[in-house]
C-alpha cells in the first residue's frame, strides 16, 4: 500500500476537517470519544497557546482516507492534541491514537513515521512536496495515554529506527463487559460484593427516599452541571486540595463539550439524591457502545455513609445493561488496589513515551531514564 499525505497546520484548516473527520471516525468502532472531532477541536480552541502549532497528518490511499494523526507542536515537542496543558487544568485525555482501522495499523505506523521524520527531523534543504515546515522546530516527541495494541504504539515502534524510545506504564484501565441482563450481571459479582450492594441500596431507597436522576435536556444542563462541579469541589476540598472545577479553562472546555455531547445523545450526567439532597454525581460519555466514566463528585460528609460513589456506579451500570450498551469503562486507575477492580473483568495498561533523536548528545538522557525506570520497578516490587 502506497500512502499519499496532506498536512494541516492552520486553525481554519482544522475547523474545516469536521465532515471528513466525522465520516472517518464512524468507520472506527474501536476508538473512544477522546478522538472525536468535537473533543479535540474544542480542546484546541480552549487550550492552545500563541506558540502552539498544529501538525495534523492525513494519509490517503488513492482517494480513500486511511488515517488521521492529530499532532501539534508545543515548546519544540511534537505531541497529540488533547495533551500538554498545565496539570492543574488538564482534561486527561486517554486512549489516544492514530485514527485508522486496525487492518492498516502496521502500514500506517511505518508511513507516518517516515512522514514525521522527513518533514520535522531531517535537516536538509529539500523535502517531500507534501511537507509543511512549521515556524517552530520540533526536537522530540511525547505520546500520552495510549494502549499497547494501538496504532500509536506501532508508530512509536517504527520511530525507533531514528529515535531513542523511552516508555513507561502510567496506569491501568478497567472495563466491565456488560452481559445481556441484570440477572447475569448480579451472578458475576462476589457474594460479599452483592451483600454490600444490597445493604446500600436498601438504606438509600427506604431510609433516605433515594432518587437517581439523569440530566438529558439543554434546559436542565446548567442545574446538572452545578451539582457535578459542587460535589467534585466538595470532595477535593475535604482533602485540602483545589478541585479542577476551580480552573476557568477546564470549566469552559467541559461546558462546551458536554452541551455538544448532550445534543448527540452521548452525555450521561446523573445525580444521586438522598432526602432531597444531591450526594453524588457522575459525568460519563456513551460512545461506540461503551459508557466511559469520566468525572464524578461526592459529598463525603453525608450521613449515614451510603458509599454514594459505589452506588452511583452500580445504578449507571444497571441502566447501561437495560440499554444494551456493551461496556462500562472506568478508564485509568492505579495498577494495584483500585476500587475499580471490584466491578471489572478487563484490564489494559496505558503507556506514555518520549522519543529523542539517536545522537550522542541524547545518550545521557536515555541512560538516566533507564536507571530511573529500574529504580522505580524495584521500589514497586518491594512495596
């Protein structure tokens, strides 16, 4: 397969890609909402700085689009759109990837590596006609939150021809494959888990006049968002920390994205009430037959303790089963001792990588990272 290339470097060009992007995403049922045009384009318009430069690569076989690589350059680093913002306001995009069909992963990974190398890292006078030279030079590459089975992993491996590749596991994603009925789901749970669940459900419904409400219309959105942000801030402030809903750009991004998700019928904004008081909220996105749990809020001071977060997850899972949704994805958590393990039957590790050119001046950096990885592994093993 011989692939042709087109590179988008302008905001206008990115905005005009919506139709092409959406049509290509429809063909990729394995991908998450983090690669949807709405998420990435909204992120760019919210977080991109003056010195950030788009570098979106489209690969074609004849007239057929085979892949979209959503890159940009920030501080001389080539990275994925949806990453690179300040930690205190980050949206934590996960399952990042090159947008293409699994059958083309190997070819696309190799072709994309050649394009990136030719256009950004080979310093010669002549370059391929499709290359768009950015005003800011790229010196390295950072890839965040990708799966080992992804096209992005193939790309990183192919870049190993030219780059030192330093990678590490940054967490584990936890997913529950949902059965056809709630009875089957209950049968999958351990006896102790079912006992805990029944106790909390009874206490919530009988003693606390429990209600579980979804905010699914634009007229209700502001009220649901207010519950979510207040409960999220309560939880973090109870630990003496600033919650991310105190960051204006984070709030602006999610208000824009959630409204679009609501209109597309993706948004799962649910609030758990006890005695008329909002005690837990969940913000999730249903996309490609998967419900992705993204954010939550919790009143940890509510008495008696109902484990409202635990109960909210279970109620949403039950609702997903009723709607024949195939997976409930808790997304990234700690590799060990995560509460998410109690619900799930699929675990996948997420990785991040940094790639630096193979040259003598980078050898020290590579060796230091290898030593750090070995030390971290020994510390983890001896915990």
